[in-house]
């Protein structure tokens, strides 16, 4: 549900002007850019292993799909979060 709400907000001029202080919307995000392999919780892991599961899955997907970059993001306790950009070298 959170992803769908974010997608709708990013494709809204009202949201962009009111909450992002932008003159226009970010636009529609192509769904093929999203992770369809499942997140950390859906594929099962010990709670403290979220980061390693995200990195391992992204690295394997870069190899399988012959892509160069992956953007990882995860939430943390208390409304915090972190992100990482990884690059696959040819």
C-alpha cells in the first residue's frame, strides 16, 4: 500500500507543489524498475540481516539481468532509513 501511495504522489502536480516545493510532478515511475523478487521480509531472514539480504539479492539480479546499477533502500527504527547505490563492474 505504501508503494502505491508514493507512486500516486510522485505523479501528482498537487503533491509536488504542496509538499515537495516543486513546480511540477516528478512523473510516473516505470514499474519495471521495481523489485519484483520480493523484499527482505517476504523471502525470510533473521531481523538483523536486512542489509545483507538486500545487497545479495540486488547483486544477483544485476548479474541475471545484465544491468549496471541497483538502488537499495530500507527503513530503520524510529522513522530513520538508509540507502545504497551498488555498481556491477563488467
